[in-house]
RNA sequence: GGGCGCAUAGCUCAGUUGGUUAGAGCGUUACAUUGACAUUGUAAAGGUCCGUGGUUCGAAUCCACGUGCGCCCACCA
């Protein structure tokens, strides 16, 4: 074995061996099914450190469960990420100087370009996932846009259409002018920007003033809403006012309506209602039926409904023109600076306009035929009481606080607009039968066809998997929201809706066992998976969800292209090894909380891996030297075996609770066991008493097993060095383990440790050369016999020439009390008596303070009466101990 | 406007249902190193647990208020 572990030398061979073994595929495993569906990364580029964290978490779980003897399916895949990918490719093309890529290339050509980009990105991503060591079943690799998944999408759409849950409607939608497509409510990113709030009247004799930041939309107003309890305006409710030539352009009929949502305290207490260009106003129209006038078109220009004077103008031009008109006609009462909260398209970046359009929607509030519940109800139920009220089918969100976030979102949920006008995505599986002349007109012009569909619904349509036979059928040109397909992920990957035979075989893996994701996709993805699975399969998609935080840079900033602070996991692996990357992404994290990435952490992780390597190297080397091996169990052997059991117990508990960081922790975790207990104590002692082959083998073997989920590569390499016949990845997981207890072995060993530490401390304090061997005197009392047995160890680790047991205190000595035993280092020539006295006095004072606080407690009747007996007893024991130590220290002072 | 989270050593973070002399890693200081490992070892320094008040025999932990960060939701027109 080399002096230092060089990850690069081994990783690709080890990964190849795992793949060749076939154990990534559950078909080659037995036991109860256990499935983790990996969140498919977008094919928009390469993976970042957040993905590295996700992959590590899932692979830790998968390997842990596999070693427990389960039939583990870890399924990987990628997401075509409709808008994100098309927007990305279009942006790149624009940067290359192509002004309007859609016009320039046309549908087929542009799709080809996006496909090429996606394929390249997919290949990169898969390489990255493998490099991290992910034990995924590559034979079942999926893609949201491949054939099987596309068929599943169509199957789902068809069923929802038949149940009336998918419908097409002429409704207000969020429209990105730049992207020329709708976006869902969740795809909006709100930003604040300064704006002017104008207060005005429609006309001189209109009774109510209203305020707006968007005067240009007022050309499309059909009502004024006031709070029905508002005394000022009550009398107007129900009245209609006709306004001639508003803005110098259109006649309006304004109805005064009463609506509870209007805040009487804001502005004038009255709102101009523009149902065509505001979601809230559109909802008022649904309640009060006031009619809609669309004054802005899909290109952000004013329509003919805005009047001749405005038609064709941009929104900004119209804005100024209306303001001018109001001013000139003395209708403008006030202008105020304000901050406006506007929705922007997450992907295209522009401010979104609300427009009326015919689009496809998922009805979330409608009753599902035969179920008596709405989709919204199903989505809420799984988290609150379990699917169909069955507690065994409850989705548990970790950490729990995200449940609240999720439920809050559900309450605000509106019908989900699922059609998009971009080209990259699953085309809506709806065909329309057109008149021959219409068919000829639209068959090669999807834009014109879409405009036609906006106002005309052909009488005959077919929804399903394939184009109906016969002539003149044309498919809806729109594509589906990407989350429609990712919502099916937990079961479309198993063959549902596309491959009956496969679905039958893989059915047992659903509901999947464990799911993890970042909190930013709880709404987008988790919610949609729950919707799809409960509706289509009548069961939950997964039992447990673990929400992890975001990985940030060392200053706590997000990784982003503009900051140029991105780090490619492959570079990290190249330099530090995959194991170090895995370890560093886990340590310092806790569920749901963001974590920071910094290189010192990687150094630490790499050192950890190297330490393990050298521990193994030492154990295996020293086992070869015959005269240094022995059979009988020593105190150290028994102690390390007990510590091992405690560590097994801890690691199992942590993994059951998805507390990955604690399993590797320096306190009671694997780090403490490996580094402190094993390397610094047990192996150091073995240099004195020789190594026990059986014990050291057991320790090393078990340690490798426990570490394998976290550090799969180095552990597998060492396993091979141990000449084990089978792969570590399918070795038996150490399932037993006992929690740490105060056995005699632990107590005895602590005493030895404490004496050694005390001597070392005194030596350092007195400036004794580390190499210099000196004598120590111990007043051991009853412990004399036991300590005499351990003398060689104490002498070696504390670098003593002699260890004398005596009740007589040396005349001039540095002194300490360790584990209730007096320790003296007679150092006449080195010792400054005055200083040593001072040191002892300081220590005495410290313990006196401690003693006083303890006795203060115990004197307090309230404490002894009210505190639990065990606590009082514990405090009493502490006091006794402190007093004993104090007594000895005082004697030493003399 | 509503909701959620965070504040503990120089830095990054643990601290489970209230009972510790409040911990770890990194960093710092001193010393050491020819045989497992300098990607190391030994020892040490370092904390008003954000502030104020309250509950309690007892508060880093629970409650209230305040301060400072961060996040989510909501088209106050």
C-alpha cells in the first residue's frame, strides 16, 4: 500500500468493478424492495455542488439499504426542462447574433438544435453522476422526454381529460412577451420596482376616484369595486355609468360592484377592475360577471379595443398618453411615488403581462368523478392525515416545518395552466378535425393555427395517444409545462402508462421509499408528484421526503453564472477524490438548512480519507509481524470493541433519522471512533502490547462497512487489500450495536487515559522535552493493582522511564489529580516551586467555584424537593467527586 | 401585508423532550517528528450562548418584546 491514498489511481477501476458486478440493478438483488428516484437534473448544463450533495445523500441511503439486504433501486435520469432549455439555447443563439431564433430556424430546425444541446448536456451530467460514485441502475436510466415517458404523459393527460380535470378555457394567464409563452403562477419571480400611483376619475361626473399604477389598462376597465361595508360608496353599488371617450379613445361602461377583498383603507378605497389584465380582477369577473375587454395583445401592444388612438402603441406609449389625457382633462387628482411588486418570467426574465387566452388547465378544485374529492383535497390530505385518511400512506416531510409551507401554498392554489407556446416539450396530445381548407391553411403554420384556436374550438377533437385516422386532423401546437411530466416521475420511470409488462414487474417499488430535494422545488415538483400519484395511482409517490438546503459559496452567496463562483464537481474530484467531495458536502449540514462550501472542508475530508488509508495500512502491516501479534484480549481490546458497538449503534440511529452529518461527526460519530479512539489510542497501545489479529480485523472490517456509504471508493479499495472475496458494497451491514454505557471496561480505560493525559499535560506545562524520559509517582490507592498491570502502556504513551506507586509524596514535584488518582512528576531541577504552587492554587480555585455551585444547589430545599431524584443524585455524586479532588489537590499544595 | 427560519469560540457549525464546569472541525499558539499517516502527533489559549424582561428549584434550550440577517407567500389597486 502506498504511503498516501491517491484517489485518482483507483476510482475508475472500482466504479467499473461495481458496474460489472450487476449489483446496481435490483434484479440481481434479493430482499424487500427499496426505491429512490433521483430528481432528474435539467439538461440545461452541467451539475454544480448542490447536485453533488443530492447525489451523495441518495447514494449514502442506497448503499446503506443495499448492505442491509434490501432490493435497492436507485434510478437516475434527466429532465428536458422545457422552458428552461429552450430559453437557454435561444439565449445562446441570440448571443451568437441571431436576432430571433424561432423565426430564423423554424420549428423543426430549432428543435434539432435544442435536442443536440440537450443530448450533449445529458452526457456530461451522466459522467458527473458516475464520477461521484452513484450506485444507480443505469439499465433503467430515464429521460422525461424519451418515448416511454412521453407515452406516460399522454396517458395521464387523456385520463385527466376524460375525468374533466384537464380542460381548455379562455382565461387570464401570465404571458411572457419575450418568450411568447404562458407561465404558471409558480414560475413567476416577483421583483420590486419604483412606479407612480395615479389617482383619477374616469370622467367629471363619475362619483368615485380610483388609483392605479397602470393607467393604460384602464382603457379596458369594466367595473369599479368597493368594499360592500364602505359607507362612502355603498349607495353606488349596482349602478352603471357610461363614460364617453375615455382617454380620448373608447366608451366605457363601468359597473360599481361590492367585493369583500377591497381594502377600504387603501388609496381611495375603490379599485378600477380590468378583468382581462389582472388575475384578481379576472376572478372578480367570474364572481360578478362584468365582462372583459382585452386592450393589450400578446406582443405588448395596444389592441383595437383600446381605440383607434392607441391601437398598435406599446404599453409605455399608451401609459404616457393616458396620463397626458387625464391631466389635460383635469381628471388627474394625485400622482405619488410608490413601489410596485411585479411578476417576471423566471426563465425569460421579462415582466409578465396578464392576458386572456385559450389555454389548457388542470382544475384543482373540481370534484374527481367517483372520488368525491378534488385534486387540491388529495394534495392536502396526504400530508395531514395520509392518503384516503390512511396513516400508513402519509407523506412525511423532513424537516417538519416545510409541511406548513406546503399547506400554505395549497391554500392559494389556482387552476394550473399547463400549456406553453414554446416548442421544446411534450406536444399536447389533442387533435382537432378541421375543414379541408382550414387544414391546408394551418398544417404548416403553427403560429396561425394557434391564433385560430384562441378564438375557435373545432367541433371535433380527439385526445389520446395517437393521431386519429382520417384526414384533416391537426395536433394542438402547444406543449406541456415541464412539471406535468416530472410529476409522473416516481412511476413513469417504472413503466406506468407505457409498458404494461414492465409496470407489472416493477409495481412493488412504488410508493418509493425515500425522496430528497431542495426546498426550492417543493411546489413545482413535490406537489405535482403528489397530485399525479394520488390521482392516477390512488397512492402516495413516496413515504419520506428529506428537504436539504442550498449549497452556497464560502461567503454565503448563491453559486451563479454572473458571480462566476461556480465550482465543477469534476474538478474537485480530480484534485481531492470523490470520497472527499462526498464527505465535505455532508459535514456541516443539517436538514433544510443552507450550508457553505469552502476548500478547508475539502482538505479536512481528504485528510480523513488518508487517515483511514493509513490506519488500514498500519493494521495490515503490523499483522504480518508475527512476534507482535497476540491472542488474549487486553483491556484496550475490550474497550475498543465496546466503542465499536456504541459507534454502530450511533451510525444506525443517525441514518434512520437521515442525520447524515452526525453519523460522520467528531462527537460520538465515525470520526471520533476512527481518529480518536482507534488511531490515537488503540493503535498507539498496540505498538506497546502487540496487535491482536482477530480484534483489529474485526474493527477494520466493521469500520469499512460503516464508512462505505459515505466513502465508497477508499473503503472498497481497502476491502480489496484485505483480500476479501466479495465486494464491500454488498457486504452485511453491522446492524447490532449497543448504546454507550459505563461498563467497568470503560471506567478502567478512562482512568488509564486520564493518567496519561495528565502526565502529558504536566510535561508540556513544565517544558519537559517530549523525547526525555522521566519518572512519575502515582498514589493510586485501591487502583494500584490495576494500574500496575497497565504500567507498560502508561509508561510508553506518557514517555516515562519509570512508574512508581507510592503513598509518599515526592518532595518537589509537579502534581495533578487524574480520575481520582494523584500523579506526581518529580522534577527538582526544572521546577519553580512558587509557580507550581500558583498553578495548583488556580486549579483549586476553579474547582472550588464548581464545588460551591453544586453545594449551593444541593442546599436549596426547592431544588432537592422539586427536581427529579436522579438529577439530585447525579449532582450529589458530582459534589462528592469534586470534594475528593479538591482534598487531594490541597494535599499536593502542601 | 402575512408566514417561516437563523443569531453559540476568529471562521463553519453541533448542542435531541429545560439539569454539561457549553462542544467539534478548521484556524491560532507552543513543542515534537528517521518505521502507519507532516494529508501527522502532543499540549494549550479562545465563549456576556444577539439584547431586555418573564416562567422555573434550574434557561443556550420554553414564553413575550426588541435588534440584525436570510427565505417564502400575496398583483395594496
